């Protein structure tokens, strides 16, 4: 897992414990928004956005691995 995903994953784990009612995609998007709001805003509502659809997570992860942070 590239460093950006690893750094997000730490926070995702903490958020999943704190907000167990959130789906996985919601959690990943919220963490991305917290740490990189400009990127989250760019993908909001696209096929990369996992907030409403966990099936978008593979595309979301693929996109993030190609970004330079």
C-alpha cells in the first residue's frame, strides 16, 4: 500500500471504531476530505467517490495511488 493510503488507513481505522455506523466508503471519503479537501472536492459525485457507494472503493484507491501529495 503506498504511503498516502497507509497514512489515510490509520485514520480510517480510528474512525471506523469511533463511527461504526459509517460504511467503509463513507469513512475513506471523510478521512480524505479531512486531510486533502481539494482532492475530495474534485472527486465528489464522480465514479471515484465512495461516499455513497462502496463499490467505488477500488477506483478510489487506484486514483489515490496515482496522486502526488
